[in-house]
C-alpha cells in the first residue's frame, strides 16, 4: 500500500514529511528487522516504547512509522497503533480474494493442530500460518500481513481471554472454515465457567462462512452447531462423527496409530491408516480436527492420512522429545499446562516409559481460578494411580500436586516437593538414571523448560533429537 492508502485504511494522517506515494511492502513491530519498504509499528510495551526506536527503524530503511503521536521521521499518526494494525490487516486481506481463511480455537491443542493443518494445506497451495502461538490481537494481524498474492490458504490460531475477543479477530480475518477443538479448564480464572468459555469459543462458529468443523466428543462444542449458518462437519471418536479415529493404539515409543475414517454412522466412507510422529494419545483429536478441516478444503483422504503420518512437530516445548546419548529421554511439554493437557501428558509418559523408570517434573497450572487447589490435588492423585515412578513438584504454587500424591495412599513411587527450578535440577542431576523417561510440564509462568534444558546439558557424549527441531516463535495466549 502507498502511505496514503495506509493512512486511509488505518484512519490516520501523514506527518513528518511522509511521502503519500511511498510504498509500504511489509510491517514489523521490531525495529531490528526494519529494512527498505518496511512500515514500523511503534507499539508501547511493558518496558520499552516503540516510538523510541522510530529513528533507528527509518535509518534502517523503513518507509514510515505507524505511530500514536507525531515524530521527527515520516509517520502515519493514528489514535491506537494496535487497532490500526488490525485495520491494515483487514484491508490487506480484502485485497487478496484468493486467500481462504481457516481459523481454529479451543482450550487445548490449538498450536499442535495449527501446525498439522498448515502442513496439510501446504500440499494444496502456498499456505501462511503463524509461528508458535501468535493467536492474539497482535499475532493475528501480523500473520495476516505476511500473506502475499501467491498465498492460497491462511491458517489462523485464535485465543481468547474474554467474551468478544474471538469475534474481534474474526472481523479482521473472516473465516471460510472455522474449527473448534474443545472447551476445557484453561483460563477458568478469566471465564469463570466452562459454559462462558464455550460462549467465547463459539464466536468462531458464528463468524464462519462456509464450513464449521466441530468436536463431536465435546458436548459444549457439538452444541455450537446451532450457532452457525455454515455447513457443519464433525470429528471425534464418536461413531456418528463425519471424521473419526478407529482402532487407536500407541506404538512402542508412545506415538498414536489409528485408522482415519469418514462417513459417520451408517454412511459410506473411506478409511486409511495413520501413524503419527508426535507423542501421546491426546494428539489423536488434534489430528482428526486437522484432517476434517483439510478435507473441507478439498484435500482427499489418502493425502490427508499421508500428510498426518509424515508431519513433524513444528513448535517448541510441546511434547518435544529428545533422547540423550546415554538413553535418558526428556519430554519437554513446558509451553503451557491445564488439567486436560496434564492428564494427557501423564498418560503419554507412562506409555512411553513402558518398563523404564518414569519421572514427572510438574509445575503450577495457572489461571484456574478458585478450583486451582482441587485441580492440582487431583493431578497429583492421578500421577499415583497411573503408576508414575517419581513425582517432582516445583514451586509453592504447585504444592497441592504433591499433597494429592501423598493423600492418594499406597504407592511404590515417591513424590518430592522442591522450592524452585534450581532445586529440581539439582535433585534430577543426582538421581535420574540413564535409561529413565522424564516429563517436564507446567504453565509458562513456571519456566520449567529450563529444567528440560538443564537435563539435556548434563555431561553426555551428545544429544540427538528424536524428532526434527521445531521452529521457534511464540507469543502469549
């Protein structure tokens, strides 16, 4: 867009000797990545103000600065820079009518599903998807603005921290295909109840134009069929689901294998075998969701099954499995945690250990509201019932995990509550065995990825990842 068009789309005005005819080719919020043709968005941050880096950005070649006040450099002055980014993204997408928007939301599994879906759609045409979890009011516009004339599919992950958030994101990028994964306990501290969470997540179904893909195994998601005018397609283990998994099993490394089937109960359909390269049975619904959305976009079932079977994890700290040269296996699932994902990860740990000693190094689950103590205690009890050999609970906020394990009673394993990351690393360094399997999981605030990194830095001959190194890049929910 020309700067004149940028100003018109963003509801702003030109200042600082900005040339109305100068063209902006891309947008960045990091002055260090500014180059010729870049529009630098000067966002205020918690610790720094982007306006302070405007001169550096223009010196690096930025054509202008999207700013909330006049500067001594070419700029487009707007009332709110973040709102202006949203408006620019909406205008950019309007100019790309060939782009099909596929958006997804859910309480858990969004990023894993997004990665699978982007890989599948990439076989149909050039596909843009966010790195990591760029799923908020900054991440969605930035992802949209990375599309170009060649893009055919835009996969967007949409998070919410309140009612109206997803609806606002859908106004930026109206989805052709909308996918709702689940309604769980994540962020109950904000939403209060699962029903309110469902109300927020269902905003995606309401905004979907063509095909709404819904989880048949989650009653709160299945009920969203009444909230959309789009064609509804369902996925799940439910025999009535349009896309389902039959004959689910785990291989010797804890990776799911199943038969991908279509047609629903009593209907003619197709089937094909799938062997995922990701770990844990909880990856099956993510794969089914991605499959259903890809089928809605025109990919055939054999291609979907082949794509799922070939897909590697792209995002860091999500069931990221690495085996040290001495045999120790570390499962780094420290990106985030809620009761549903904790249960799934513990089950995956036990399946992957299969006769080896299993360790669960767990931190707090944040944003659970008043149910947090009970939810933590229940997870501690579950670790005992599943037969996890050693439980290491990290930090005061996670203490009820340890209490739950102790209260569960007879157990051949042991639970230890340590004060901080350093204590956890020291304990593991002394006691972990070369053939053990260690799960590391907690909410982002717990910072447990540092425990996984420390384990892999312990003296060994080398460390070899069991899966391809995922791409970096993440933002807040």
